């Protein structure tokens, strides 16, 4: 980061000392915020599907509605007729940061989180006896944080809005009665909007508006059914690396015109899930997942004519989830589950634009067979993102010390799955 800042300073050397200070400040801030531009760090687990009410447990193996087009495309071979699912809901954050002695002068921050919508869609179409086509539209990573302008970490983040949208066409083939395979493509759109203070006297503000990019990748999956009532699902998603770019706007005494390009890796992941029936009414579901967040350790950044690398200190994560289904009667099913994910980053490397620590999720929900063709459900989930302590003293002039006394998200969603009438 220092080399990039010095190089940028040299570029602006002939334009006056004040302009060099402004440009250098932009460089340091932009490279410093690189760890925040990860669109969630850990992927979202909430897609307004029935699996949300078991905290995502066993979603790779359930394969009973159109959402399997996303959770495990190979599972589409279990669906005998055309299906469509729509999901909708929202998330509310309860997030507060408490600054500690030794931090840069400024206030604590809170409430930080607001309301965010959840809208998803899934479709499955049978193509003969063995083939299935599917498609999904969803966001698998997002953020919306609004800190106070005078808070202690204002040089790292003030407002953060990150959005991704993914369209995923998929294809599945039934190899045998116990094995199905699936393959998919992902077309990803990513957008970053951010504001933060700059170390220019008097303090200015840096705006990163509508930095966006597209990228595409592949995924593969398996569904194994060793015996009736037992299913095992495996899913792999390859790394996506959109290169977001756009102009930096600087509100302050000396506004340089610079263009930023930042490569954001959405790392590869592997998920394994199981579904096991326990008698006529009960079923047990579980998931293990690995996410390659060490790939996020170095972020290439271009600021005007200068290339640099932001180092994040991120490492791989693993997650576990366990859930249960209870069939109350022919039309009603109760669901509950919990999940745990390890932290991707230490306190010394954590960035306030994303206060992510270890994560614990608790979820409940219900599914109701409303008619022969329509199934509806509702799910609630509480996600505890930990204290997310920050011990960021890498820049002695602007240290950020503290923790998040509140770091909770609350999700509520509904889903509706329609199944076409079987041809007679």
C-alpha cells in the first residue's frame, strides 16, 4: 500500500503540494478500504426459500421444490413437473459500535444498520425423463451501513452500499436411480457505493459512486440417493472476480479527478448436505461448507495510472448447520435449525465497513400445502455476527479501536412454490 501511495504522489508532483496531498490521501484511503469491498465477506445464506427456516441446513439435499435450481441443480431431477418459486422478505440490522480509549478522536456509531429487501425467483422445467433445466435470480452478497460522519472510523467508512445480483441458468441429468449431476453458469452484477472522510485539512469526503462490473463463472453439483429417505448433496462454485471501476468524486478544497478499478474476488466454495428421514414425521438435515476466503488476501487496485495491492489478512472459513422437519399433518410442516460460521479475519485486520465475526444463526418456520399445486411458507431467522472487535492500529495517525456491542440481523421472508398439473 505504501508503494502505491508514494508512486501516486510522484505522479502528481508537478501539480502542486496541495494537490499531491489530496491525491495521496485518496490513494491511502482507497487502498485502505479495499478489505471492505468484498460484498459481504461471507456469502449470504438467506434466499427467502424454505431452507431459510432451518438456517440453510441440508439445502443441498432437500430437492423438493424449485429452489433446488440454486441450492443444488442436480436435485432438479427429483421434480416431475414444471415448478416456479417466488420468495420475498426483508432484513433489519441492529448494529452499534463502541469506541475505546486510544482510538482516533470521534464518536461511537449506532444505530448503523437499516432495512434491506430480499427478492428471489427460481424455475425448473423437465426436458424429457432424465433432463431438467432451471434458472435462479437472486442476490448472494450485499450490505448497507450508515455510520455517523464524525465517528472514530470515518477515514475507513461512513456510508457503504454493496449489491450483487446473479442470474444462474442450470442443467441437470439423472444418471441412475441413485445419482444425478448438475452444472450451472452464473452471470454476476456487482455494484459498490461508498463514502468516507479523507485525511486532508480541513477534512474532505471521498465518494465512490456506482462502481460496477459484470463477471461469469461455473458451478457443479451431485445428488446421491443411497436408499429411500436418505439424500446427500454436493455443490461446488468457482471463483468470480468482477473488476468494479468508476470515477472517484472528492468533496473538499482540492478535488483531483481519478478513476478507480478494484478487483473483488468472490471465492470458490464447497458445500455438502444431507437429508435423513426419521420415521413418518421427523427428518434431520445438516450441512458442512468451506469458503476459500484466503483468496481474498490480496486485492489488486488501480488508482489513476498507478497499480497497487491491498492486503486484507483474510483466511478460509468453514460453516456447519443442523435442522429438523416435523410433519404436523398432511398439509403442515414445522421447521427449525441453527448454523455456525467461523470468522474470516482477526481483530487487527477487521475493517468497519463490514463488522463480520463468527456467525451464529437461529431459524424457525412453517410450510403449508395450500392447494394441490401451491405450497406457501414463512421463515424467521436471527443472525448474531459477534462482537467483531477492531484493533486496527496499522496507521498510527488514525487508529480504530472498539467493538460492536450490538451486531444482529433479523430476517423475515415468505415463499410460494407453484407446481404445474401433471399431464394425464
